[in-house]
C-alpha cells in the first residue's frame, strides 16, 4: 500500500481508504467487519465516517469493530464529520455548540479518545467562519481531534477560513473531502488548485466510482440489489441517471475495452485513475460486498499501468462527458 502525506501535514494516510456512508445501509455489520479487516490487512489505515451516516449507527458499528479488532490505536486513522446531527436548530450546522456536541457524541459512538480527522461536512452560511475555525482549534487544543477539515466547501470560503486562522493565530483546515471521479473533476482539478498551492491542503476524495456508475453496472438498467435499486435512494439515482445515458454508455464501453487491454477491470480503472492525481491524499472506497473491496484494493498496485498515454486516451474518451448535476 502506498502512503501519502495529508497535504502539508505530517500525517501519512493510505492512498486507499475505506468509508461507510451508504455501505452500512446496504450490508450487515458482519460484512462491514470483514471489509474493515480486509482493508486493514491490505494496509489501509484510514476509515471514514460521519455523524449523518445511518444517523450515527455507522459510527457505533465502526467503533465496535475497532474495539474488537484491538488494533493499536496509533496504527489507524478515523474520521467523523459534523453538519447533519438532527432536526432541531442546535443539532445541525457548524455553530460552536453543534461542533462541540457532535464531537463528543462521535467520540462516544466510536468508543475512541480522539478523532484523527474531523470534517465540516458542508459549509454553513448561518455561522461566521471564524466561529467554526476557533471551535475546531479549541477541539484540537483539548486533544479531542487531531486535524480538522472541510468537505465540499467553495475554495473562497476555505481561503477565508485560512485567513481567519492566520489573523487569530489558530489552526486552519488541513484537508478537504471533495467528490472526485472521472465524471466530477472540476473542483479538484481546477477550483482547488490554489488551495493545494497556497495552503498545502490534502484531500480524501469520495465516490471514486460515481456511486457505482463507473463500474458499468447501470449500462443495461438497474440491477437488483445495486445502490440505485435501494428504497430511500431514489434521489441519488435521479441525480446520476439524469445524464445523457447513451453518450455515457458509449464512453463506458470504450473505457471497459481500455481496462481489459490493461489487464484490469473497469472498477479498478476508475480507482487507479483517481490515484494518478498527486493532489489526492486518499481515495475512499465504498463497497457493499467484500468481493468488491478485494477488487478495488488492487488498484494500489495497478495504477502504474496508467501511463501518460493511457491518461490521455482516457481524457479523449471523457471529453465533454455529461457530468451528474452537483447536489451534494
Ligand atoms: P463509490 O462511488 O466508489 O461507490 C461505491 C459503490 O459502488 C459500492 O457501494 C457498490 O455499490 C459499487 N461498487 C464498488 N466497488 C464495486 C465493484 N468492484 N464492482 C461492482 N460495484 C462496485 O463510493 P461511495 O459513494 O460509496 O463513497 C465512498 C465513501 O466516501 C463513503 O463511504 C463515505 O465514507 C465517503 N463519502 C463522503 C461524502 C462527503 O460528502 N464527504 C459523500 C459520499 C461519500 P452497490 O451497492 O451497487 O453494490
């Protein structure tokens, strides 16, 4: 497993990590345990979570698995994210109150003494950015979190957070968690470039397979048991499948041929492609079955096959590809 520095920080994070967003809703805790052990055995050291995932249950399950695994606490990294903690006004957003409450609640659910990476899951227009920066700084000083970051914030707001940190001698955000895959490249490849240059921010990128679209599984309809067949996820299906599917499918077929020529599968190509971007610190894998994770974990060694010629060929295939509307 390759390890990369989380931006300019000293933290070494595995280039492939494991997340438990929808995963937990579509698999049992037993599968989750198998996946986490398999990931850890393969060298994965970062496990991603959030207060919003299965309304906190995802952190409860992950915490129990970590406890039973009894891995040395200094050998793995755990994240949580704060923003959607409940319906009441004080249970959401990035106010000092919710940040502190959410941190305490996540620590309890995860059964940990500290959280390695604590993300602001979305920007909060109601809270002054300085309030958020100051509170994150306090949580770091109290030893409850080690690094704080943002997820899907606009570059301008992240720049403001750094300015507030500098002005007040506080610790600014170390990392951002954006979506990054062959269909969603703009933020990471354009908008955030100045953040990497000016602040040395790291990234832990999500949905590397565009919720499964880049596996090619939706080319002939929606397979039973797949993410887009799940009740409650109709909204997600609508976003992703609102695309010009004919144009997308043509490109997926070409990508499939290319991946076969390289001796890898389409999911492995999608993950390997994300790994080629050096501004990506870690690619967070999602899996509803262990076999899927076993397959995508191999991208760590396969990504060398994506030479600059192959990357150019992929760019040509993807030229003007219809992008799913950004709603997250
Ligand atoms: P992906 O886009 O990679 O989608 C994963 C899904 O793709 C799987 O659940 C499975 O779906 C399918 N899949 C994966 N591997 C294979 C394979 N080898 N063959 C066939 N199908 C496969 O990632 P996620 O959307 O799950 O995101 C990963 C993680 O990123 C999350 O768990 C979470 O930790 C984080 N995240 C963060 C967000 C944020 O706002 N910060 C937002 C979203 C995610 P199926 O059920 O169809 O089998």
